[in-house]
C-alpha cells in the first residue's frame, strides 16, 4: 500500500465560457481565483484556478474553457460530482438561496445539489471539517465553502478500481446504495465515493466534465516513490512533468478516469505576490512570446 497520498490535490474540468465559469466560481461559490494562465498545450485557451486564499491543495478547482466545445454526456468512466465542504450551520441558507435544489443525505451527511454553468454536478456537504484558508471575497465567511469534501468516481465495474484505491492508501468505510465510500489517512479532502453504475452509458468528455482528478503528495521524493509503486503494479505512468505550481504524473485508471499525482510544492505564490494572486495573466516561459496576441484574444475577466 502507498502511504504518501494525502487526499485530493486539485480537480480539472472543461468549460464552454470563461466569463460564465469565472463568475460562478468567484461570485456564486465565493472562491478566489488564484491563477489566470493558459493551457500548456493550447495557449489560446485559459487555464483558470479557483481555490481558498492561498491555493491550498485540497481546495483547487481548475478549468479549461474551450469556446467551441460541445456539452458532455454523463456516464461511467468519469468523475461524477465534486463536493465542497460548507459549515453545518450554512446549508439551510444555501438551500434558501437555491430554492428547488435537491437535498439528500449520504453516509449521515446532509447535502445540497447545485448545477454549474455547464451542467456540472456540484454538491455542498454540511461538515465542520475545514481544509483551507477562508478567502474574504464575495461570500459571508459563515457560508463559504472550506475546500473539497470529496469527489465521486462513476464506474461500470468496481473490482479493479477498488484494488487501485486500496493500493493508493484508500480504505473502504461502507456502502450505501450504489456508492462505496473510501478514505485515505490525510487531513485534506480525504474522501472518495466509488459509484458503481453499470446501467449508465460510457461518458463523453465535453463542457462540464472533469478532465482529470489529482491526488496530493508532499514533495517530489514522495511522488517518485508513488510512481515506482504504480509502475510495479502495472500502470502506465507518465514521466514527471513541471506544471509551474506543482510537479505532476498521470495514468489512466481501469475505470477509464485520468488520475494525476501532484506535489504540494512549490505552490501558487512562486510567480506573483500572494496579495494579487490570479489578477494578472501569467504565461509559461514557452508561451511568453505570445503575450500580446493572447491578451487581445482571451476574453476579459
């Protein structure tokens, strides 16, 4: 069993409109935009990062907004929903503001189901377990999400995914309906829900779907240890890639979902002051020559 993974690091999804996406996460959900940069492989497209005040791993939601992308088709082989932790006393106020939003309970936790601008499933879970540092932005601190609570992995077959999660240090805690809950021995965003849904079609990626989910390790030494363990278990893992704010490796799971292992270091304050995170357009060195073109072409946020 791998012992270095501490929970979710970040989740990256696809969007159709940068402005609507930015408005939802910074205004409706009260997250701080901690980085405004571009897609490494498609620099004409933003890569937007939303998180707590400093970009603590376990709070970071990122998006690639492709203007011409089609809407995703929901199904198996994808992250089903993203869940944020909100204070237990706050859920009733969220429900009042989002009248008609579905409420339910899973594993004795009260939840409110919201829909993002591209139809993505976002759940608010009532819990006093905090992950990150509050951002004094647009929301009352008594209401603001405290980082990720969990994410669900929707699959058609559970056996091989169960084996992978156990290898990564996740331990099953119980099953309710189609969902088996797993928890890793970490303090940040430590929960995953494996949702067994053989009745659903294969997911098609598009606007509103998750591109990949990343898991946190403290540093590059731990990442290399995890990489060796995954390769030894038969997974095809990429070399280590420098993503400016963390180091990353990727592999495809048996359920078809793209997993990443990302380092906590160096963080988001490496190329701009903490007080002004996410305000300026930051470009990877290989795309700096495109700045003038990109600043004219990218929509204003």
